[in-house]
C-alpha cells in the first residue's frame, strides 16, 4: 500500500471524525438494563418487571437484566429514589402506570412523572372484583346491596390510595347507589399483601388486575364477582360487570420510563430495546398467558397520551372527592 500524502491523511482523518460524530447521534442501545418495580413483590408492576426481565434476556435483546423492588405510597417513594439515584444512567428503567398517576395526585408528591423520561406504554389490564370463597357475598348483586345498605361497612382491599383499584371501588359504589367518595378503601403496598388480606377475610372485597386473582379463583380460594371489561376475556375465570348489568369499564395501563438526564441517543437506544421486546413472540406469549392486552405506544404518541391521562385521572379523583378541587 502506498503511503498517504499529507493532504490525503488530513482528508481521511476528517472523514473518520465526521463518521464518529454522526454515529454519536444514533441510538445507543445498552447491553444490560436495571428495572425498578416501585412496589412490593407480587403485584402488577412487579409482574411486569419480571416478565420484561425474562423476555429481554431469553430473546438476547440484552445480556443481563436486574429487577429491584422499592415499595410504598403508590410508587411515589420509588420514583423519588429513581430520579435521585439513576439520573444520567442509560441502563436504568422504571415500570409505572395508571396507579402512579393517581398516587402522585393523592399524595401531593413532590416528584412527578415530569421528572423521568417516557419510553413506552406496554400493557393494559382489566380490573377484577373478588371475595374470599367463604364470603356471604355470592354475586355482584349481593355486593351492590351491601354497599347501598352501608357503604362504610364494606371494606375494599387493593393497591395504593388514589390508584386504579381505589377508583374502581369508588366508581362501583356509585353505580350501586352509594356515595363513592365514602368507600372504606384499605390500601396495600403490594399485590402479595393485598392477596393475604382478601384470602383471610380481613377485607370484604378485593380489587385488582384479573391475572393477580386468576389462580386463586380457579383454586377455589376466591370467588369471582366481575371484570371491568366490556365483554369476557379469554382465559379469565368469570364474567364481566357489564354482562351482569353494571356498566363499569376501566383499564389499568402499565408503562416504562427511563432516568432523567440521559442523552437523546441513549433514550433512543432504550426505546429500541423496549420495542424489540414488545414486538417479540415471547412477549406476546406472556401477555396471552396473563390476560394482559397489548397497548404498546411509544414516542410522541405516548407522551401525548400521558398528558391526557394525567388530566383525566385528576378530573375523576376530583369528581369522586378523593382530591381537592
């Protein structure tokens, strides 16, 4: 190979620098990710994080994925820790969703979803109402009658105050002819804690994602009351509320966010990782097994949805008297 002239060497160096500069604007996908579930083990956020972990690694989208749990206050403790501890970390992800929107409003949390980086909405899940198998409440009509007789005497067990479970309870009470703002709602920090309260009869009725209760209903430890879907969902063990004369449709959505302070290229890299996961057969199989709906939405469309949903949830909570006007 002939030696390069000075001019040729300078031109080659300039071309290399230009290529490198252009490459820095492209997506920088991480080889590993850390996923925070801002709740105790057993609930929907934890399940979502664990499914993400399994699919990301089994499909070799990343080399490794770790899940950590930070419970408390509807995810507001977790998001505060995420913002403070993961700032600028291009490998950090946090599961979130409808529940956190309500919890931030109810708790007047100083750290909101404006502080993190939106990546994508992932799933939707209909809400189920259940009671312990030995409960005197045998049907949706029994539950409605008990609420109408004395709304405070019927205790509800679910996730965080102001979240989708709480809103579901308040909306059902209103349909039953009771005051939804006066529901006796007992919040729990994770799905496992709520399940124990329902199974032991410490609460009258449980509310949460249908997949959280399915095995207990099929195992005859819980009785299915109804689902907040417009029509029956394949694989779930009982009818919808609408099919029983109570038109209550409400879907819990779950999403994923990145840390604040990352570059556009790092954000694009994480979005690429999540998109590959969400479009894989392994992910579709997991959604089908759990009864989750695929509601994948990314980019500006997800950001627009998020703004609309925050406004909508705020309006519902004010209407129900759960937050001030």
